[in-house]
C-alpha cells in the first residue's frame, strides 16, 4: 500500500472523531440529546465512505494501467486527488455536525436532589447456553431481552438493577434510575459474557439480596427470568434468606415444556452417546421459587400481557421516598454544531480542486 493511500485512509478516519465523541458524551449524565432519533442520519455516511473508497481504488488502478506517475503528472498537471479527498472530508464533517445540531445536544448546568417515590427492582437474567434454544422465537434469550426492554420503557420512578447468571452470577448494574444505561447494558447481554456455564439460580438470588439496601425490609422486588434448568441447587435456602430481608420474588419462565435443542456452533449440543440434548423449561421449579418468594410466576408469551400483570403486582408493594442527584437544567448547544458546519462548508468552498504550488 502506497504512502498516498495510507494518508487517504487516515483522512477518512478523521470522520469518525465526531461520531465517537457523540457516543462518549452520551454516557455522561450531564449530556443528552433532545431529539436523538436524528442521529440515525449519521448512518448515511457509511455508504458514502464505501462509494468514495471504491472510487479511489478504481481510479488508482486505472491510472496505473494508463501511464506511469511521471507521465500522468505531465498529462494532467492540475489534477489533485488530495484536494478532492479534503473537500469530501470537509463536506462529510459538515454533514455530521448538522445532524448532531438537529439532534439537539444539551449540557446539564444545574444539579438538584429530586425526591422520587418508588420501589427497588432487580432483574436477574439467565444467560446460560440453554437460553439460546429456539422453541420460542427468536430464541429464549431474545424473547427475554425484548421483555426486559419493554419493562424498562414502562418504568417511571422505580430504581432498577440488573444481574446475569449461568454457572455463576455477575452484577451488571447497581440500583439506579438511569434507564438509558440499563438499555445499553441489555444490548450486550449474551452467554459468552459468563465463562462458567450451568444455571445457578441460588447465586443470582443471593447476589440480588446483597444488592438491596440491607437496613430496609420492604419495597424490594426480584424478577428472575430463566428456563428453570437449575444445575447447582441451594435455591430454597437462598430464597428463604431473601424473603427474610423483605424481598418479594417473581419468576418469569421462558421456553416450552416440549423443549428444543441447544445450538452449539454449526450443530447442537449432544450427550455422551451422540444424541441431541433437548432443553425443557422447568415450569414447576419456577412456580415453586415464586411461591416461596411471596410473588407470582409468569409464563413469557408476547410480553405485553406479562408486563401489565407484573406491574399490577409490583404496584401492591409499599413504595419508599428516596433522593436522586440529577441535572434539572440543560443548555442548548446546537448553535455551536451549526457554526462549525458553516465554517467547514466555507473552507470547502474556497478550496480549489486544482493543484497549487504547495501540496495538500
């Protein structure tokens, strides 16, 4: 690859700077977008980049076939691909800043303690390999994640925490009202994030119990979403301890009693005799956990009815008043984005496509 080509690709990487900046800023509590749907327009840069790169490769290939570089400089002395690249970069950057401006970037300027009335809810999601079974579509895990996403959309003042478990349990998110962070964590959940396979519901219950405020004995709810294939035992003891701490446990079963094979690479999981292993939902176990935990069992269907039913149950739990430090005033920053876009367009306009005595 020539030095010129490397320079061209490095220039193209400059386009990623504003986009990466947006994603970094969106993780800060003090930054938000008023109309974040506009950010989808940034996807238009992908085909533009592909077309420009294809054009560059095609142009260099044909010019190399046509004549040697020294002869090309004599035949087309005023041609400057670097100028075309620079103008393309400037136009693309201007487009990015216009889109970001339309999305309404806002920066928090004032923090206040806001009083909220709600309960603490921890969702424990089974991410063992059996959750990849497709007896429900798109898969058990996919159905569960869709449910959690809709559940988060329905939350208002309740604090939410998240745990994933397979052979071991891991805390993904402590109790918070930052539902945007919850959605971000939810997208990344998959069986690969838990190296120890199996289904250890007891450890998930114990970890959830530790995640609640220990000094309080009410307004606590644990929602366990699993196919119920527990491999470790000790569930009854863990549930008993959680109930003593005031935790009400609800279970949501996902899968079917007929079962389905567990995907494993290009094949399915097999036993020692080479037969395909069928994973079946253990509905009895999930019902027993909910019964012992003072909650209810729900069989996950489309998700809409289950969300309505579970919020009805959560509404019966005594709420508490707590304070959250949050930004209450935000300043609009779209003007800066549009000013930068105008400056970039002006620079692009004054740059000639022809060569000058110095090279760009």
